[in-house]
C-alpha cells in the first residue's frame, strides 16, 4: 500500500500520477482482431437465440457475431445499431452477466458464455472509429418533436425520429449532453471521453438540435413544449436523490454518491479529486458499487459498502460485487445506518444496526456496530422530480406509460429511468427511446392522413 | 499390450504408421527425426529420373481451408517431386536404411512412361537397400502436364503396363499409388492388380482450388497473380478416401490385394477406421505437417489402448473387419427404424436441431413446450435422418434410438417388422424380384 493511502483527512493526490492513470483506464481492454475471431468462433448461432431474448434492446446477437466471424465487423455494427444506437456504451456498461451472457447456451454448456459484450464493443468501436454512418435523416415530414433529457433514452428517441424525417429539438438541464452516460457511469467504464465521442457519432445523422443548460420548470414548461411541438418525449431520468433521513445528514463529509461520480467523470486529472482515508458507502445498486470502487481507486485506505439486505437482493450483480471486492472494497450486508457521528460538523463515523428478514420483513436486530468514516456516500436510489410534470399520471412516483410509451397526455411520451417499471439500465433506456419514436411516428403519420 | 508390428506387402515395420511421400520425407534430416519420433516407416518423397532436378515455384506452395479456431482441415499443395539431385537422395536413403534397419523405407518413384526409364532407375534404388517402391501415379499437378503422375494414374492401361515393367525389373515389392481424380477407383486399382502390383496405396491428393483471393481475383495459392489446381489433402478428404479404400477392399476381383490407406488421417481413430476398412497400414502427411512428428506418439498409444480394450492382440485381428458391412444402398434394411431422442439433461437449448429440422428437413423437433423453450423430437414426424445429431454441438446429446420389432412407428402408424427387407424386394421397386 502506498503511504498516500494512510494519510488522514479528505485530501487529493493520495497516489502518484501513474497509479491514477492505471486505475482509471479501460476496465476491460478491447478485444484484438485475433481474440475477436476466436471468441466469435465460439458462438453456436442458436435458433431464436436466448441472448437476443435476454437483451432489453433485442439485438440480433447471433447474427452480429456471425458477421464478425466472417470478416464483416461493420455489418455487425449495423446489426447492433439497428436495435440499439447506444450499442457502443452498452457494450461497456451493460450487466451482461445477468442479461445476454447469462442466457448464452455456452454458459449452460461449460459455464463460459461467449463474450458478447466484448464482441459488441469490437464491432461498434470499429464503426465509430471509422465514422461509418449507417443512417440518414428521412425525407422531411414537417413535424417537430421536443425531447427533454439528452440521456440515452432521449437521444435514442431523437435518432430514430430523425430517421423518420422529423425535426428534433432536445433540451437538457446539464451543461453537456449524455445524461448518465456522461455523468453517472464509473470513469473506467467510459474511458477516453467515450460518451461524448459516441453522442457526436450518433448526432451526425442530422436534424437533431441539442439545447444544453435548459431546465424544465425554470426555462420552459411542459405545456410550452406540447403547444409548440407535434409531440414531446420525456427522458428525464431520476434527478432527485433519496435521503437517509438521519440527523447530521448535512454534516461535512456526507455526500450523494451520484454527485461525486459525476464530478469524478468531469475531472480530467483524477489526482485533483479529494477523497477520505476511511470511506463508508451506503447502498446496494450500481451507483454504490461504482462509488466504492472509485473511492478505492482514488487511494482511500478503507472503503466499506454497507447494504441493509443480503447478496441476492443487491441491485448490483454478483460480478460487480466481486469486481468491488477484488479492488479492495469490503462489502457488509445486513447493515442499516442508524446514526451519523460527527465532530465539529465533520463526519467521524457511522453507527449501523444489523438487520434480518423476519417473515419476509426487514427488521433491525438491535445489535449495532460503528464504522470510522471521514466520508459517507449515499447511494440509496434516485427519484423522479415530478413537480414540473404534474399533469401526467404517475405510478409509484414514476411516469405511467402505455405499451407504446405514451403518457396520460397522448401528445407526450416517456421512456428510460423516469417511467414506471423502468429498469434503470442504459440499454433499456435506449430501447425505450427507440420504441417511443416508433410510436410517435405512427401517431403523427396517422394524423397526416 | 497390443502388438502393433506391421507386415505390409512383405515389408516389416514396428507399427503401421508410415509417413506418406511428401515434404516430410524429402531428405535424411526429416526422416531421421521422424524415426526418432517413432514412425514405423516412410515413403521417401518421389524421385525422378537422373538429370537436372525439377524446379519448384518459390512460394507460396500451399493453400488451406480452416475450421473453427483456425484449425486446418484441408491443405492443398502445388509442390512437385523432389527437387534434389537423384544421387544425393540415393545416398541418404542408403544411409538412413542402414541406421534404421527395423523401419520401413520405401521409395516413391516417377519417371517417364517408357520402359527404359524404369529399367534405369530401379537398380539404383534397389542398391540402396530400400524395402520397396511406390509408383507415384497420383500427383495431380505439374508432373501430370508432362505425362507422369496422375496422367498415368488416370489411364488404367498405362498403370498395368508400368506396373508390369517394374515387377519384371526389380525384386522389390511394388506398391501402386492411386489418384482419386477418376470416376471409379476400382478400374485403376484393378489395372494395378492385373499388372502384378504387390499393393495399392490411396488416395493421392485431389484436384483443388482452396479459395479465391477477392482482392486480386486469383486462385489461392497465388503465384504472381496466377494460381493452378493443387493436390488437396487433410482431414477434409478422409471420407472420400475411406470410400475408395472400401470400394477396393470389397471388390471381388481384387481379394487379397494389400491396401495402404491414405487421406486425412489425423489420429489413431482415423487410422483404425482405415484399417477396419481393409488397409494393411496407413500413411500420414498433413497431420504431421500441421503438428510435427510427435503426433505419432498419440497414434501409437491410442491404437494400442483401443486394441487392448477390444481384445485385439495384433493388427490382423481387425484388418478389414468392417468390410463385410459395406454394402450397396439397395441392400440396406428398410425395416430398420430409428428415431432421434434428445437427452434433456445434456441439452443446452441452442435450438440448432430444431431450426435444421424445421427449415431444411422434416419439421420433427418442437421448439417449445408449455410456453417454454424446449426441444423435443416429434416421433410422428421423425424419419430418423440423423441431421439433428450432426448439427448438435454437444456430444451424445441426441441419439438415434432403434425401434424394436413390434413397436409402433408413430410416423407411419405401422408396427415395426423384425424382418430384414431391402429395396430389391420392395413393392415400389419396378425391378423388384420379390
């Protein structure tokens, strides 16, 4: 262990520059040509392939792998993009171990699925690097559609709408497009500014205008847009952050993981990011894991991830949990935060209570433990900020849509994390955007008759 | 321990694994290495008549096709016979045979189709102490353009004539190597037999173009923008070779003619199959050219262990044991009924059996049951074709189950007869003699 990790307090430059570079480079190095051919050769080209069924975007995996096998990687890229224009990012961030690769019959046969995600990256990286454009804007329809949110749902929707010939205007509250792809994913999963590179590639289709720093509620209202445009798509994501509801939550050192992850992504020189010596992360999803791993990669000495339920209930897959532990994160299950300990307004630790399931209900056991912490990161989920979409029907705090992603206002559609039953996956958001665009186009075409 | 000692056309060797006449047997250096590795014998790469040696192209000389993981399954070559001086080859043959008296050293020969040419070369080969000669009537490229190799092998009368010349002019056993580039292998083989051949060896390589370079539109291997047909060999040709070997082995006119089996032998099992179809020994080339000489160790131990397991003490115990079971289609039992059965514990649900059957065969495999992905044979549709077995990626997952006499074939609704019945007596056969 480097001596930087033993230093007290919340400080930057715990590691030397080479260590930062190594820690934040690509999680998986991309497959080379030979590796890709060997891996593609393992695919059985299954009938009604289970990998495709397991893919939320229903990418024709068997076909794209066969295309790679037969020296046609650009054909493979098109097969992927036809279903998921964010195929490049999804190749990096999809939890393939619980989606396509879990379904791969090679997993059943020999516990070694075909590396579908890596092959998808091989094909899509090539197309993006070569700037091979497969799609063009359709003949002008004369229709204009507004999209709120420049995340994967919004941009996928816009891209498909442009293919149909509609003009799209996107509004995003942040200073940059990308949504969680840009602000919410661990840095080592989107190295080399890939999110922006991908968006630039996608937007080359044309007929899509992005307005950044435009916030729903303050810069415009939903009504403004629905009056002005032929249809509106909401890819709002979940901008609100859940709180622990404990005293001292506003103490120095207590922070939302999602903000920290975003800051980390936006900071080129990772050595400038200050991190504590003893870190506690609260939560069990992907953000909790991304936070814990990156805290460790920034040079924190002790990083403990506390989750109030067990391994099986964690939102993060077993693979992700193991990735975290392999980086030195300690994961403690069945622990629920009870009290934030502070000294002079600065966090010093956290008191937690052990939990257990009794008759299916999570209960405190009254046994407690205390962890030293100079930083506590909350990653206990996000919520939809609904004050600006009050006219729409919600369910469980998210937007209710029909099976064509139409909200209770038939001119307004929605997709991605902000809808009820959303899966909180980039790939699902992208697929939602695509399908909403298909529905919007259908609806507008009908109107044209 | 099984005894692998081999006696072929009177030539003795410690095992039946010989290296075929080809680059691996071109010179003493290679042959010495082969014998050290354990090979039972070699067919020294073909010698031509004395004089300026032939010349070869300076590359490339080989083309290939590949299976998964770039596994070489077919190789083609446009090399000619040895391009080294005759005297040098003869000296080396003599020395190697002296060094390895227990191994078979047979010399492959190809000289013009004139008796004098053969009369000249046979004594000098005999002088080396070689165990025999193999007449190269098979080389399909280059030499055939000059009236040798396959140009002789494709004309039965020439085969008989040259074989007769050789038998009349040497004490050495004469093995005639046959080309597969003919319509019916039995005609050239019978000609060799008529000419007095001590044995035949087959197959030589098959005329082939392995691929076409789509950038320059030229066949592979490409030499300065042009290509020519070359001789094809390797695992891909094994089925063709097995059939030709069997055709000779079961031909009544050639009973007792020793056969040296060649063609895509890659391991002990391939060798055993050739032997079961009547080969007295086997010759191998592509496998050695792919993996080196060490493969013979696996071949020896594999064949030996299999023989022990089956209780065969010597090769003679199973040479030709499969020949009586090679027959004509018309004699196959039409009352033999099989159905595919998928082992659900082994099935990984890739669905290839289903789509192969559904798209291209008999619609006899379901793809779902109770709304779930599930592959199961519909006995009422299954004709027992075996395609599903062949496309299944899992060993032994699908097996063909034979219906017993008295069981109902769900496809026809008829009871399975226990009686043998073939086409010759079938009611639909206009020529039925039943």
